[in-house]
């Protein structure tokens, strides 16, 4: 899947946890041949969850626990 690697790359690129970053995660997942539903509603929900996970990833990496 590569999600962990993608998040590490985005963190190294100093990407902020914003909507554009969620879209970039989806783009990179699709590039790696991961299935992403075509439904706009489902994609929005998926982007929301990915952004939430990216925020969690950044918090864990910073060690702040917020």
C-alpha cells in the first residue's frame, strides 16, 4: 500500500495537514495502483480520514501528544 511511506515523504516535504495534502496522498496512492473509489462522496470521506491520519502521524512524530 505504501501509506506510511507516503506520509513520511510528505512530512519530509514539510506538508501541512490541509485538504491539498489529503488530495496529494490520494494521488500518490493511485499512482501506486491502490484502488480509490471514483464516487466523489466516497473520495471526500476518504480524504477526510487520510487527513485525520496524517495529523495523527505528525503529532506522533513531533512527540507532542496533542
